[in-house]
C-alpha cells in the first residue's frame, strides 16, 4: 500500500498555529517523522480556517520540501491554491481531490495534464456520497472517461470510494470494499484506489484498532493507497503483515523492520 | 496503425559488484570484473539493460583432488599439486574468466593445512594469474571462521570474493570482508526467506557490505532438484526487479561440483553401456545444468570441465546479442 502521510493538515492545532505564525518547525518535524515512518507521499492541507489558502499552501509546500524529498499530495477544495502549489512542487505531485462534477473535473484534469500530476478522484457528485457500490463504480467510470479525454491514463488516477464512519454509516463498509474490488474491472490499465483511512473510525472509541482492521481488509480487496497516520506503528506493522499474506513482499524474519525502513 | 509491443516495466535493478582491483585501485589484478546490474529478466535486452555478461570460473583446490578421478587428471593432473600452475592453466589454456580457490586442504579430514599454508596458496594464485579471485573455505565453519580474517588481511586491497557466510555463521567472514574491503558470498540452503534474512543481517552489520554481497542460493544439478533451486532464484530475481533491495544482489552457483557428483556424470560406460560415453555424458550434464541456470539470472558460475566452459561461453556470447526492438 502506498502510504500518504496525513499529518500536515491545518485541522491539527499544531499545524494551524504553525501556518498562522509562519513557523516552519512543526511542519518540518512532521515531514521528517512521517518520511522516517515509511510514508511515500506527504499530504499538504492548509485546513478550513486559513484566510489566504494560496499563500498558506505555497508556504507549507516550501517548508515541507526543505525537510523532505517525498512527493506531495496537495489537498484542497480551492483549486487556485492547488494550482499555485503545483507550480512550485519539485517532484510530480498528486492532486487531492476532484469529484465527478463536470466543471471541477475540467479544471482539475487540465491542471493534472499540464503538470503531470496524479489525481485523487472522489466517487461522488453533486448528489453526495452514493449509498451503494454500483453508483460509486459508475462515478469512477465517469471520472476515468473524462480524464482520458485530457490524455490522462487511468494509472494516474486514485479513485476514493469514500469511507464513512462505521458507527454512523455501518452499511457503507461492505459497499466500499466491493467498490475497491470492482473498480479494477472498469478499464485496462485499471485506475488505482485510495481511502482516507481514519474516516472509518471517526467518533469511535477504538480508533487505532478499527483503522488497522479496515486497512488490511481494504488491502485484501485490492486497495493501492491510503491517507493514513504513518506515526501509528501498529498500523504500519499490520500493513507489513498484510503485504506478506498477499504475497506482495517476500517473507523473512525481519519483514516488519524491512518494511518500516524502506524509506529510511 | 502501429502495434505497441507491451513490455514489462521493472522498478529496480540488481546491484553491481566489482570483483578484483588493479594496481591503481590498490590490488594487483590485471583487470576487474563487474557482475550484476540487470534491469530486466535474463537476456531480455528489449525490456531493460543487461550491462554485464555472466562470468565463468573454474574451480581449483589447494591440494590434488583425488576424488575427481582419471577423467579430470588428463586436464589438470600435471598442475593440480600446485595451485599457481593450476590457476594459470585454467586461465591461459581453458579461458576461465576467474578462478575459485577452494581451501579443501584446511579440512582436518584431508591434510589439515595450517592458516599459513592457506595464505600461501592464495598468494600463489594471486601471483600466477591476473584475473579476480574467489576464495572459499573447506566447508566446515569451525575451521573456516579462523581462516577468513588472516586471508582477508593477507590479500587486503585485492577485492576478493570470499565465502561463505551462512545464517548460523556469518559474523566472522563478514567482519573479515568489511575490514579489508572484500566481497562476500552469502549462502542459503535453497530457501528464499533465509536468503533475504541473511542479507539483512549482513547489511545490519555494515551498510557498505550490503553492496558487496553475492548471493549463493545453493544450486542442485539437473535431475537432483534443479527446478527447485531454479524457482528460488527466479523468485529472488523477480523480487529484486520489483524493488526488494534485500534480494537485489548478483548470484553465484557451484555448477561443477553439483553436476560431477551425479551418477549420470560419473558412471563408467562399462557399467551403463546404454548411457553412452562417460566424458561426453558428464560434460552434457554439467552444460545442461549451467544453461538452465543462465536463464535463472545467475551472474557467476563455477564450472569444472574445460569443455563445459567453452560451450557455455559460446552460449553466453549468443545470449548477450542485443535482441531489443
């Protein structure tokens, strides 16, 4: 599973404060820490309360790139902020995200084509998050087709079937898992898949346990990437073990260490 | 409409290891040999780079190998009591790319040679030939562990390939190679998990050593489990190309020893008239085994019969022809 580290996000108090005071220290600490813990990408989100999204995004990207060589995942609903960010990313980035809505798809896919960026695509539209797998898959197919019109290969897309908390939307879990499996059938090459892992456990008491249980179930259903807390050692150990059981890595007694040290 | 040929994409390449060092590099070899570096499965030049050809060693011992029998006496009998002369003949007359010296004499069950005698044998070979040298112990860890450090030190700078490190006994030989910048054979008993684990343990001792490991997955001869060792090597190489750094090392195999242990290579014609002439049969057994391993991604093969070496060299010439399109 491709690990996208979630921690550089203005929803966390330390990052919100860092953005406000333009203090690079907490951002760079989290960049290094997540890279050390095995992240492959770093998610960059200025958070909801930032008055100047463009300025905050470019500042976050600059200070993060000083601390880490990992590619970035630019996470915003404000596409001007994403575009400003793409211009200063030193490595091809990922755009997070676009729903299956015409105007938004056109804006995002043209940016993605111009900057060679990968795109996280949400299996939802103006009507909200679908209740079942079939509608999610139909929206995924729509995203793949529209992206293709911009010359973007399905391999550049990460479809997010949208995970809802298991305590409020318990019937969605199984639909998400089916979506992950069946998305692989909509095109050849198939698009990739991603989930925001921590959503599954919002508001529950056993967050870490639910997160890692869901992670390995999703992997068994073909999940390619996750926006996760790379600082959660037990989660990373569960992912390493799932990779062995799925025959993605060759077993040896030190397999957990090898997985954790891959990026060290 | 042009048809686009689908090609496999590989994420990683096998590491390159340089054997031997010239005078400018601190050794005394006439040239060095680089092995590994593959960016695709064996000889699929159209899918990736195969920068270095597999190389062939002939094996010599530090004492006359009585058990090799009359068949080999006619090739090596005049020189096999002198490792220097034996090595020269293998290189000058038979065209070996490199020499593997097995210190069989150190085994108390043969002549129980002292450390000094073993060092002298290594030095003799280094003086006699300019090709890079592989040195392996007698096969008994309790004896070999005492040999590695003095030999590594006596040949410091030569960038030997020294063996073998095993899971139960890897520290002495790894330290010896580490301290004197030699390369190391990491041997596992036809077991991919142990192969990877051993490489990790060596890399934990020294990250620099991780780039100087040659994997010996332990191979079997044709008819004696070749498909088993082949499949392990195939898995290791696929893992390497898919990004498993702890398997991305060149591989070595002792084809000669295994092939010439078989009944098919050893049975005299008088005992098995239907099997045909013994020497030709033995060469075929060794060469067929070697050819199969070329397709497994092997980088160094240690052979015994000069004729096998000739045949396999010609095969490698053919396989190294660029087939990219």
